[in-house]
């Protein structure tokens, strides 16, 4: 009985380990990646776009990783790279992509209750959308308060309209 139980546990463990294995990496077009990196480099040099707004140290790091990636992919296809080189290329690409993302691109989700209901729903917005919503709400409240204080009373009139 104990051996059967042990066999079942080991089989389940092996099956669960296989399900947690990392999915195979999808290949990418090396020439398209190099063209994309040229566009990013142009943004950095021109000082425009998300990459143009980076601090100097991060800009330098992006340039170094682009140079390393360019040397790795020059006149080669994804299939020609060794598994270690494929991993390094993916790591550099992910780092460069992440460096270009600002906090405004980050997605923030929260659970909110709708008014008059106990139902909770999940609302996801970017940081920029949340900031714009907050600014618009504040502007609307300020405008409402300003309109409330405006009256059509004359200084010598006893009643106001």
C-alpha cells in the first residue's frame, strides 16, 4: 500500500513539474529587430519619444546593449544563434523595451464598488489615464464651486435671482 501511494505521489510530482516548465521561446526576425533598434537609436539621438526622455546613464546603457545586440545579430538569423545567444538576445531586447516604458505606461488595476451596488468590479487604467481622470474631476469640482458663488445680485437689491 505504501509503495503504491509513493508511486502515485511521484507520478503526480513528475506531471506537475512538466507543466511548470518554461514554454519554448518564439523566434524573432533578426533584421526586423535591427531596424527597430535603429529607430530607437534615432529617438535617443534626437531626444524625442520615450527613449529621448531617459536619463543619461540609462541612455548609455541602452546604447551599449544595442551595440552588443547588433554585433550578435549582424548577418545572422535567429536559428543560427546558440541557445545561450538566443537567451542573451531576448534579455537585451526585454531590457531595452522596459527602459523605454515610462510610469505612464504602467497598468494599475483596482477593485471598485459601483454606486448603489455591492458588486465589485475590476477597473484597470494606465497611470496617465488615472492622472487625467483625477485632473478632470478636480477641474469639474472647481468649476461647479465657481459657478455656485456667482450670483446675479446687485449691490443695492434686496433679493437675488
